[in-house]
C-alpha cells in the first residue's frame, strides 16, 4: 500500500471517530478509538511508539513518543485542544525528522467539524 492510500485510510478513520464521539474528550480517548479503527481497517499501527534522539552517534531515549505510527510510513499526532498552535506543528515536524518519515497528520479532535482540525505535514 502506498503512502497516499495509507493517508486516505487514516483520514477516513479519523472522520469515523470524530463522527462517533464528537469534540470534548481527552486525547487518550481519541487515540484509543482511532487505533481501534485503523486496526479494523487492516492497517499495521504502532501506538505510543518510542522515538529516540540520536546525537553524535549516541542514542538517547528521552521520552519522545509518536501517538500513532501507521504502516511505518505516516505519523499521526492527536490533539484535543481549543486550537492548534505553532508548538504542535513544531512537534510533528520534529517527529518526522527524527523518524525519517515523510508524511504526518496532526489531528485536533476538539473542533465542531474535523476538517477544521486537520493539518497534513510533509517533510
């Protein structure tokens, strides 16, 4: 499955979760439900995937965690905030750089219409 097909499935599953739950819940609730939907759609998903920082050939496990890594290709960072901020974009850009993935999805579920809470991020 190519990266665009994976991305489309992730989007579809995100919309299913938002339609089912609506805004106002904790990030962890959306993460668990999206994880479930992605698995049900047949995708390989890693939840809370540890992401080490490598500095001068030294691997440092300092607590970075990707919310969902789908098919080892797409990073999904889940938020439930009033509005996305620059720091959220910086976070996913950092995860893309450290993981060497090329595509990320920043999803804020705390919006009335999910299309307003989605940012596609390309490295």
